[in-house]
C-alpha cells in the first residue's frame, strides 16, 4: 500500500511503525455540574502551570544541550504562551464566574485563543500557532487530570512514529537514538513539527490525510521524506530500490558534509564567501556546522519577539558576545533592529500605521526611539572585542541616513569611552540595499560605507509594488524580473567601483537558479539559511545548476 503526504524533511527511512495515540483535550471546556471550590481550583491550576513551566524549561535546556536550536526556540515560545496573562485571567474568570473545574476552565480559555489563530485562514503560519497554543493547553490539563500519554522517549531501534498529529512537546521527548522518522495525518510544510524534523535530521512526511488508521503497529514502512511517500509492507523489489535510493541519499549527505569544510572557490578561481542568516544565538551552531564563512545577517529583531519586554543592554551584550566568540575570527554582520513592516512588537506600544511596510520601520524607527537604538548599539560595541563584528543598517534610502546612523554610533563610542568601557578599534559599517532608491544611488552610498548587502526580499516587493506576504500578488513577486536584476547589478557594480564588497542576504541568494546569474554579476558574498550552504557550495564549485534567464517566470 502506498500513501502520500507533504514532504517535510528529506531522506529515506526504512523501519517499523509505532502508532502514537494522542490523548488530546483532557478537559472538556464545559461547565461543571455540581459545586466547586474556586480557590482550590485556582490553586490547582497555578500548581499545574508551575509544573509545566519547569518541564518546558527542562526541555529547552535539553534541546540546547543537543544543539537543537529550532526545538529550543519553539519550546521557549510555549513558555510564553503558558505565561500569557490573557489566557490565565480568562481561565480564572471561568473558574470564579462560571464555576468550572480548573481543567475545563483552562481548556475553554485555550480554545478561545486558539480559535482566533485557527481562523486566520489566509495565514498558514498563524494557523500553525493555534497548534502550539493547544499543545500548551493539553500539557496543563493533562497535569490537572493525571491523564498519561504514551512514552516516546524509549522506543526500539529503527522506529517510525505514525500519528494523527505530533505536537512540538511530543517531538521534544522523542527517542533520538532510535526513532528514524515520522509520518502524521495533519500538519503542513511550515508546521513546527516539520521544522523540528529537519533540525533533528529525521525523515518526515506530514499532512497525509487519513493515513494513520490504515497502518498497524509493527508493520514495515518505507518513508520517503523527499517526495512525501509512505509505503506500507513493501514487496522485495520496492524495498531493494528504496535501499539503493537511501544509499544514494546518504552518500550525497556525506559528500555535502565534507564539502562544508572546504573553501568555496569558483572554477575561475574567485573565492566566494558563503554566509549564514541567523535569528538567534542558538542558530550559530548550525551555521558553524554547515561551514559558514561568516554570519551574513543576524536578524536582531527576533530577540525582541515572543516576550513581554525588550532585552536590556546586558542581555543583548551576552547574546552578541556568544555569537562572536562562537564564530572565532570569522565576521559576524549584525543588522540593527528591523522592527516594523510585518514584524510587530506589541509591548513597545508603537502606533498602528496604514502602510507599515512604507512606514516607520527599521532605521527610521530607531531614529524615532533613540533609547531603543542606543541600548542595542552599546551592547554591540561592548561585545565587539570578542570577535569580528560588522554593523549593518537596514532600510537605508539616503546618504543623510547613513551619516546620522554613523554619528549615532560615534556618540555611543564616546559615551562608552567616557565610562572606561572597551570596544574594537575597527568595526566595519555597512548598509542593506533593499529600497530601490538606494540601489539607484548606490554609486553615491558606496562612498559612505564599508560594504553592501542586498536584501532582495524587500527590494523585490518595493520595486514591483507587490507585498512579499500577500498570496494574491505572489505571482507578481518575482525577483527574476528584469527591473530587480538591473538594480542588483547596479548595486554590485557601484560597490566594486568604490572598492567595497557586495553581499546578498535575501532569499534570492540561496536560490539555485539565481546563483549562476549572481556569480556572473560579481556578487562577493551569498548569505542564506545555514542548511542551504553545502548545496549552494556544490553549485558554485561544480556548476551543477542551469542558469535561469531573466524574467521568464516567477519563483
Ligand atoms: C531582505 O529584505 O531581503 C532581508 C534580508 O531582510 P528581511 O527579510 O529581514 O526583511
Ligand atoms: Mg528586509
């Protein structure tokens, strides 16, 4: 029997099915018949929440210890969901006003919040967040009712877990030594379970419909995570052919792993810098593992998300120090805060805007809120002595903005010097080219900075007037459009004319079809998600990919 689903994490796993039944929703969310003691119920709820927080904190630590940054991030976000004051006060209101038992009250409060997210039907990312909220809810209600789940932490070798759904807290306990993959009925390519599978190197197929009821415990399975195929009890010919595919996949993985440690040089002898984009200090491990020559973009705004208040100077200093030290003498380009646009930070209480992508975003916002900017720049300067820091300003559109940002940087240096605090003598300062105006006047801008990095994600949306997150105009959002390519080429030429390097940190840099074109334009540095680095290196060194002609279709 062959079943299909969505490919979530590539590779081929051949093993034995273990059916996982999830005891969801230990609470009913209904009113309780009979009387309750509200104080006792609130105490029970608070105790259960404390226990869950301890458990989740333990899982975060465990994930960090095994170098699984993705899992640590997701479980961390669960701690924030758990602490969400609105959910907690709603659950307490259900207890005191509706006279519900703690588990029912908490289930009802969780459901209300999860339904808001699940209802955002044009945004799969937010829909997936509903799953995280339910996951936290189930964890707490299970504590309250004592309902146990199956143990996933101790399974026989070569196990393939089959489930209706696997929640992040289920995958957190997965026996990494013996589980080789999983298949689920629900979930999409961007689901947390898919992200976790990739990060853990497990083969995974998700969204396979009514697959799990058709599989029995102990049956032999082939899981093809590259094409989203699940074969139950394969015949010997199928098994033989998949064993060959498995060997080929492992060989390729091994080859790419070796390649990761070699310098990236084109056939004409040009050294290309392959860098990683990161959004947290945990991701630096993945960058190093994949052979990144540098961090080409540290999206620092992510440090501000999923929390109740902004990270202070000390917290930021420790994060930047950690990344700089881990990268040794390799450059780390830290982009200053790019809040605004699609990245909202509720606790900053910033005014709502009609057109946030064209509004007070990134550097503009930093100038408007100098205290926020100052905290970050001071933290960066103090950390600079621990490695090779480069500072990059986002959303620049004029020479005046570069001058103002550099003046701000200079003032912070004076301040620190006066306090007797050290910072590196040489800190290169660059800008992102992501506004068409900046690309057009790049010849002028190049005189005022040490490097460029092209942000094609925004450059494409602004050049083509097509919102990068709007599905309705996804076809128009095409970085191969001749206008975008012309701006890329102009920017690279301007940089070289003034003797500064030009990188790219938008998604286009990791697009295999774009790479030959970008090499031809003379791009010096390609920065992308760490996992893409080895395959990109293969394309650059061995020319595995066909060049795509400008404009011929959208991506
Ligand atoms: C870009 O715009 O290409 C970029 C790298 O920045 P972000 O995606 O964070 O806006
Ligand atoms: Mg951008």
